[in-house]
């Protein structure tokens, strides 16, 4: 979705050796404290383990 000149739709950056990506969802989405977290894993059991650790103490929702 194109925007005005100088606007950014997506960026990649590194903080303390960890790569992050950020997306501008456009004007239809209001800014909130919510995030989506993308975690690389080698195997399905590793994904299950990470899901349990990352959701510990919180409410679980759908996982992409």
C-alpha cells in the first residue's frame, strides 16, 4: 500500500545483536502497546517449548 513520499511501511533493525522487523499498518490501525513476536525455531518440539515459556503467566491466544 503506497503512502506519501518519505513514509515507511517496513524496516529491519538490530538491537544488541537481535534482528527485529517493524511494519507500519497504515492509518486504519491505531498505535497500541501490542506486538507480534516472530521466533525462529528448528523443530516443532522447540516451537512448543518456546510457546509455553513465552506464554507463561499470561493468557494464551492463537499462534500463527
